[in-house]
């Protein structure tokens, strides 16, 4: 220390604050790099235990996730959806209707096929009656609606307690701002028994006269990529696409589904994923699902 004051002579007092700063800087630990997490939660350490710095959680900034979802099956078209997804080796989710399962023997077998194909496919609950297409009445009677979903669970035996509301783009209760107030009471009922309710970001529309797809695959893919690129999905980097099994019963229309998948597969960022992998889904087991 004396050498430093001697070197600086009379001006030492003027430079005193600077000297103190230099000494402190040289003896303290180096500043953390940009990549070091800003705040790591303090973990209790046993005395003498080696402190192991955990790496920060990986944030996937390289992929965009597309969740193909097919509603209202089993229906004519369901077998084509299964076959195409298997050929293309992609994941998809099927939201199925108990009534359709109940009344169609071949449909029952398709439902079993989907359930057993987990984890490539996820079988989910789309109610028993599809609200008999009287949506307002259905959502105004939450106990009736809950019983309807429970009846579907017994028949469809979904892989998890994951549901989609008939005729309503609703999401779980923590995202109620996205859902119509009409469905709030049913959302709470479903949440109380462990159901995650899933809506959608983009719809592949169909003509109500003949159930045929409206958008051609090329423009649908362009829109999918635009929504992802512009962050206009409910959760950035994750896009849920709604379509319906019956749209793909004709060969020309199932070829459209295959082309949509083919075009998306050309995009290096795209990963097809099942709805149980959607962020926040709790994957509660359904009571009657015991096949895996
Ligand atoms: Zn539906």
C-alpha cells in the first residue's frame, strides 16, 4: 500500500477514492457472464456439502409445436386420419364423442386402436352427447354437462382427463379470459375433477352441407406458419389445429390432410406433438383408462 501512495505522492489524497475502488475490484470475484442465470433460487445446503451449480432450465427456441386435433369421432374419416398419421409417423390427438362410440361397433374398435397407440396418439373426451347441439342449454346446466363428460369417460376411456367442449373454444379455468362466460361454471366443474380443457388456435373449416374441407392445404400451412411466426397463438411457439374426422372420409380430402402434414414436415422448426404435451396440461389419469 505504502508504495502506491509513495508513487502517487501528494496527489494520493485526491486519488484516494479511485485507489479504494481499484483494490476492491481486484480482490472481488469476477462479474458473472451474460449466460449466468440472474437469480438462482437458494437451496438449503448441508454443512460441508459440495455446492453444485445447476444449469438453467433449457428454453427451446428452435422448435414450433403443432398439435393436430381431430374432433367428433369415431366417424367415417377416423380410419383415414389414423392411417395417414401412422404413414407419416406423426403424433395427433382425437377428441371423441361417447354417443358415436356407443352406437357404432366399428367405431368402438377405432377408439380402442387410438387409445392403445399412445404415445403416438392421445384419446381425449369430447362429451357423450355433443350437447345434442343445444350448446346454450348444455352450458347453463353445469351438473348435466359434467355428468355428460363423465358418461363419455366411461365409454371412451380417454388416456387422460383432457377434454374439449362441444361447440365452444374454451380453455382451462386459469385462462378464463379466453373463454365465454357461458361456459365458466362447467369449466370449474371439470377442473374440480382434474380435467384440462383444451381449445384451439386455428381451425380447418368444413362446409356444413357436405363436411368437406374449406381451405386448401397450401394456404392452411401458410396461415399456420404465419400464426407461429407472429406469435399469435395462445402460447407462443405452440399451435393447436382443430379439424374433424369426417372431413377426411373422401379420398381427395384425406389426400389434403396428407399434403398439409407433408408441407409442414418440410419446415425444419415444426414438431408434431400430442395434446398431453401441451404446456400446463396436468395429465390426470382417467378413472377407466387402464390399458397402458
Ligand atoms: Zn365437436
